[in-house]
């Protein structure tokens, strides 16, 4: 019991090590350069890709609207169950 108390006191008064400052990522420049080369070679337009993805999602939403409404339609009328349970 006394050993536990001594251990707790020592843990409380022991100096806490501060984390080292975050160093600069040495690969950042290389990644940025590779990214620029990729964009230059394949000429991807990020905004165009976002627009195309949005249009596709909207089209899929429209095409599956009827199926979603059917799937979300409640197959049990909860209000009717409560009325029947009171009888």
C-alpha cells in the first residue's frame, strides 16, 4: 500500500517530456513536383471531374427515386398497432 502511494507521488512529480517540434516533411517538395508532372502529363481538370461525378450522382438519384421510395415506405402502420393493442 505504501509502495503504491510512493509510486503515485513519484509519477506526479516526475517531469513530463515535451514532444519534439514537428519537423518539415522532407518529401513535400518531391510530392508536389510529382503531382505537377502528373497533372501536366494527363491534363486532369479536377473541377471537370467533380462536375461529372455530381452529374452522375444526380442521374443515379433520379433513376432510383422510385425504388428508394418503395423501400422506405413503412410496411407496418404503427398508429394502427397502438390502436389494436389498446383493445
